C-alpha cells in the first residue's frame, strides 16, 4: 500500500450524502482512479456508534479507497485512524482495508465548524499540526489531508498547512482553492494551489469547481498539481473522469447521449435500493436522478414526477419508459 502513487490520478472527492458505496462504484466504473468516503466522525467511531461503523464499510471492488475522518482531538483522531486502517472497530463490515486515511480540514458547514472541526482547523495551525502528526502516528496506511485556501480571504494559509503536512510525513495534500468564508461560491483561487505545489515536494491534489474537462486541464496546467479531485462536477455525470482523462491525453471523447445517461441513472437507482433498502434507497435516489436528467428536454417536469414517487416499481418503470423513448 505504501507504494501507491498520488501522481496523475483522478479522484472522487468526499461529499457528505453523495459519495456512498453506490456512487463510488459508479465513478470507479466511470474512470476514477480512487475514491474517498463520506466523512466519518472520529469521536463517533471511538464511541462505538453503529451508524458510523456502517458509514465506514467498504467492499473489495472499491479498492483503492481512502476513508476520511474528521474531529478536533488529536488523540481521538489517532485512535480512529488506527481502528479504520486495521479494521479493528466494533461493527466493522468492511471486506478490505482502506489504502489511505484522509483528514478533513475543509468541511465548511456550520455544524462542523462550530465544533472546531473541518475548516475551523484552518484557524488553528498548532492544533492542525498536532492532528496531522497524531493521525500519521496512529495509522498503519498512508495519510493525506484535505484543506482549504484558508478560513477567510485575510488568512490564506494553505501553503503553510501543506508544509506542515509534509513535515508530519503525510503522503499528499489536497487543496480546495476556496476559503471557508466562500463556502462553494466562486472564484476558485488557482494561485494558492500553485503556491502549495511550490512549497512542498509531496504531491498536491487540486480541487474546486472542476465541472468540465477544460476546467481540469486548466487547473493542472496552471498550478502544476500532481492530481485532481473532482466533486460536484461528477454528480449526475460520472463520465467526467473519462472525459478529463481523454482531454489530458489529447484523445477524442464522445459524450454520452440521453439514453445512456438514463440507463446510468437506473443502474445507480438499483445499486442504492440493493445497498440501503427500499425506503432510504428510494429517497436518496431522487437527488441523483435529478442530477442525471439535468439539461434533458422536459427535465423540470420529469424531476417533479421523480420527487413524488414513493414506490420502487414506479420509479423503475418511469426510468425504463424514459429510456425506451430516448
């Protein structure tokens, strides 16, 4: 596992409520080189929370996959990293071990930040450094960290954090080129990603507003980053990884038609039902189907219909009918 290279990779970013097993499997099939799980609470894992154990479950076909943890206590973060990297936690259902542990220092949502976790750590370099060192010490697999440009525009500190990651012995650092203050608003600061590349020798993974192959090419050429992490651009468009790879290699790419996108939506729906059961799978499928059909003729009306369906058979029949009409 230590020989895994973070150079020239296309990665699916950790997104709460989106990058579950079903979507990770879809994106791996679509060309992602590796994926990162939804963020896992280190404290909840250490306190033997059953739902957290399920969230950390990974299957053999997902290799390589990293598990992302969040928290603000170095000791608990180290313990959680060890538990996940060795599979030694209560309720473990994983078929394989993660190839890496990723530290979340980028989540901007209020609930996380108010607990001094996620991107709140961008305001506390001492604590952030202690967490990096502790997780590296506790983990039996490589460790990476995902950071933001800074907490706000007056405190851009990503290059410093990249240096801290290198000093702590981390294998790579992912830089989201926005501040916490920006949340997901434009613009993405490519300059700060470039500065991180200049500051360290470990691989820097660029992230932020990669919605097209051209966005990916521009980020890589401008910043010199080793790899790219794709987030919202892949929602409803898992083909983006294949498209980006073709662009980077100067090859032709044929975008999928409406029929292929609907077929993928149906396959995604079936994976969710099989993995999470009828109730949860059906509810969570609605947002994914809405992303798949975005831009299609009649999409607003179809999306409204999808959001009203409360039967697996009805949803399956609707998608099948749409496929046959395409």
